[in-house]
C-alpha cells in the first residue's frame, strides 16, 4: 500500500475561463489568469490498496457518489494507466471552506487529488505534467498547482506561473452569500452558454483575450486598480454571455446584487474595491493591504455578508507526506 497526502489552495480567476475549445479533452477556449488564495485549501490523502474492490472517496467526512465520484474515478484511472497499476484507492479530502458554492472547490480539490494520486502511484512527474492531469478533470484546477499569479492559456494542456505571490500583494475578500451547493455546475453552464448564447463568440473572440492581456500587464506593472477594473469587467462579461443563453443562466441572487452595489459605494468613497464572481452567488472583492480593513468593515455592515474570508496570495501545492 502506498499513501500520499497533499495540500492545494483554491484559486480565483481575475481573467475568467468560460468555454471549451475541446470538450472531450477539456481544453479551454480562452486564456485565464488567477490568484491562488492562502485562505481556501483542500488537503487530500490517496492510498492505493490491493485489498479494496472499488475506489472509495470521502469528502469532508462523507462518502460521495454520482457524478462527483465518477470524476474522481476517471482521474484515478488515468493515473493508474500512466503508472501501470491496478489497485483501487481510498481518497479522503477535506476543504476548510464550503464545498461547491462557487468558492472554487474544484480547483483546489482536483489539484490536491492529482498531486496525491501521482505521488501515491509512485510516478515521477513534473508540476506541469501534474497540472495537465488536473486540467483533464477541471481546467481551473490546472492553475492551483502553483501559488501566486498563474495563467492557463487557451487550448493549453497545463498552466504556468506568471508572477510570485510577493510580486503584487493583493487581497481578496470572499463574501459568502450562500453555502449550499450550486444549481448548475460550471461544466454544464459552459456547455449551455456555448450552445445557445449569441454573446459567446464575442466573449471568446473579443472580450476574454483583451481582458487577459490587460490583467497580465497590470499584474506585471503592479497596478492593483487596473487589475481590479479589468477583473470586474472580465467577470461581468462572462456573466453577460450566460445571461444571454436560452434559457438564461443566472448565478446572481438578491444578496449578490446587494454586495455588488456596496462594492461600488466603497469605490466611490475613494477605496480600492472591485468585484469578481464565478459560477455561484458569492462575490469576491479585490482590494489592497492598505484598504482592506475599511473595505471589510463596509462589507460586513450588510446583513447578508456575515461571512467574509480574508485571503492573500497562497503558495504552491505541496506534498505533505508520502510513504
Ligand atoms: C467561472 O474549472 O470548474 O470559475 O473545466 O468544466 O471543470 P471545468 O470547469 P471549472 O470552471 C471554472 C469557471 C470559473 C472561472 C475560472 O475559474 O476561470
């Protein structure tokens, strides 16, 4: 029996990935750029064990089934194929944050799982190769192999680091407006947008490439205001493509709009505060270390923003134990 335990941190895209160039191989249609967050992490243990008849997967203390289990087994099969082993695995995974509420749990989850499965299978792979394995399961997970600012280019197999965490000390306040699992998964939502939204081509051809480039440059030039403005634009353009799908795909809840309004008020008061959102109702607010206390206090005045998780740039995914 071989066991490996790893930790990976969730990432939130500043420049969003939405849409696939190749659904069978899960290659993204647009380039994306994220920040890995220290506050949201998944710890995963994988043990390949000849005494098991089937793969067993425990997430936050409970066995999972259905589609989430199939996605894990698919990844394990891929790793077993590469390593030439047949043993089934026991997987135990813990998130320190609400799972599947648009808090990017699949990014840290599949990054930690890929890393642990590769180590437990005895494979000697590069971080890029592990990123490619994570990408097959969830493209955003490819970015969580690295800390700091990370890009996944359109049609790319693996992500690559753009700048380390200390290059630009940006803070993300994760405002949790809902803790339940989301209704439409990112994978389903992307497919529906691609199939039915007349705005999807504008997103892929015009919006996403231009916003990616603006955010990449603004990060390299250490300009939080430009990063924030372009990140907000990227998130809203992505959601606009979903809203124009038929039937519309809407992740905004009343609490989401209240937080978005508050972010505009905070900004009008002269502080750095910019909103981004993923495939769920929660809002993440981008700000600077100098402004974060005042921004967080202003957000917490809202009754629906009682849970605010303060995050800075997080580290690379790491192996904690292999034996
Ligand atoms: C809105 O990586 O969850 O968070 O590749 O189908 O698993 P799949 O999708 P996933 O999509 C993330 C979408 C997003 C934006 C982003 O993280 O870039």
